[in-house]
């Protein structure tokens, strides 16, 4: 496992909204097979871009209110926040190139 941050309603503002670097959030669940496919890629990205990008995870079964707040209806959903704003979103299991394309221009 990389250096991903596990998000809850208690730390969301600190870790995401107030982050001084871009944050990519992985909305996922334990039972979601496509989520498990992109998990290792996000762990690699977390290590590779340490200090430039924060990788965070929201387990929709444990923190459903965070998923509802951002209208997450399908998982996996990746959402990129920059300067406290949601700027990009990608639904479904996608390649590393697509994931990197979500944040490359922000770092």
C-alpha cells in the first residue's frame, strides 16, 4: 500500500479542501472488482508523486455521506481537487495514462 490517506467526514476538509497540493480521491468499496483493479496503480502513483499529489480514498460503505455530498453514484470514481475545488472526475476502471492525465497539468 502506498501513502494514501483514508478520508472520513472528520478529516476531509483538512486533507482535501485545505490541501496545498492537488488531491486525487478514489471513491471505492471492498466488494467492487474494478476498484481493486485500479487500487495498485493509485498506490504506485501515490509513491511516485509524493509531495506533489495527494492520493486519498473514500470507502463509500464507511463514508457514504462523502460520496453523497459529491453525487458519486458509480464506483470507482476518481475525483481531482485543486485549491479546494473539484476540478476533474473520471468514472470506471481506467488505465494509468488516463489517471495521470487527470492531474498532470496541475502539478
